[in-house]
C-alpha cells in the first residue's frame, strides 16, 4: 500500500494546520452540542458532522487532493466514533465517563466494543485513504483497547503501556522499508507509550528527573541510529521537562507548567475550560465554528500555493 505524502512546503504546512484545526474544532463543537442538547442531541449532531466531514473527505480524495482528504477523514473518524459512543450512552450501555477511573475499575463490555469499533474504523480509513497519520490513530485505538482490557491502574497500567510501546516499536522497525512513511507513526506511538510509562515511575524527585534526562539521551541516540526524528524530538522533550523541573525548583518560576500549558492555551479556551471566557459569551458554538472556518482558510491557502508549486505538491 503506497503512502500518501508530500514534501515539506508552505502549502503542506498550511493544509496540516488547517486539517488539525478542523479536528480540534470538531471535537469542541460536539462537546458544546452535548452540553446543550443532551444524549439524543449529541447522537444527531455527531452523526451530522460525520456525514459532512466524510463527504468532504471523499470529495477531496476524488479530486486527487489526497492529503486534504486524509486530514478531513481523521476528523470524520473522530465524529463517527463519538456518534457510535453517543448511541451507546443514549441506551445506557456505557459507564459514567465522568469518572476518571472508568478505565481501571471493573469490566465494561460496551466500552470495549466501542474501542474495537474505533480500531476497525481506523483500519478501514487507513486502507481507504492511505494516509499515514491514521497509523497513529489506529495505534492509539489499539493501545486504549489493550489498556482498558488488561489494566487495573497504578504501576500495572504503566507496565502495560510500555509493553504495548515495545510491540509498536517492533512493528515500526519491521516497516522501515518500502512502508517507511507508515512506520514513522508507529515509532511515534512507541516513543510516546514507552516514555509515558517510564514517566509514571519517574516523575517525583530530582533522581527521577535525572533518569528521564538519561532516557531522553537514549531516545536521541536511538533515533539517530534508526534515522527516525520522532525519537529525537521526544528525547529532546524529555530533557526539556527535566530542565523545567530544575528550573522550577531552583528559581521558583513554575517552568514545568509553562511548557505544558502554553501551546495548548487556545484549545483550553476553545474547549470551554476557561469559565470566565464562557460566561461572557452566550453562543458557545461560535468559537468552534470560527476555528473551523479558519481551518478551511488554511486549506484554501494550501491549495492555492500548491497550484503554484511542483506537481507533486498539487496532490494536497
């Protein structure tokens, strides 16, 4: 299966920026509709959004804008899974998702069914659109299913996550040939899973953060050996977190929070987590819609620049 990919350019950056902005806006809009219309309304709105995005993705694919189609398909996948979950929740089949320990306590049959549906949907979309980012989506769905099935929280959850990460690593290394673009996202998923599991065990004192820095150096060396930049990026991020820990400890500037919160701040506002912001704006749906339109603008600019560039880039 040939991967859909284009060289880095202004157009490719803008189309990815637009597509990911639409994804964030889709999730925020569905969340707003859930709060305003309840379970039945969520089913309707999620299904409607899925139909619109799936149609747009197919239209882009048919016009040979393959990257645009793939990015829109990612958003349609999210809307599809949410719509199925909304139906399950409407029938009272899902556990209380407001409980943070829902993935740890008890056996939840319909939650596992929903996760399997997500795995199947991601696999179908990957085959249909040949868009490498769906490998990361598929890996995330697989991890969530295994995590929910086998984990009971605490250290065991971290061990399960590390084991899944090692499995992703083996799969990614096996794909480091003709399927290298697909293997990239398996390496990303592997690095995140292994690193996340390790940070569960090492995140408290000075010694723990020194261990994280050493692991980060190992990530960088491993990434250099495999010529996989994702390991280098994640390794650098781990070292930055260690630096943030000590900066916070020695200068009391709360650096660690800044590293994590600042890049997400627009989406914190978008998701309605800023209560003061939401209190002064009656039409909460307007925020996600504005961001979705902005995403469309990014894609329009990407297509404009693609026509002025090389033929290969015109496929976005």
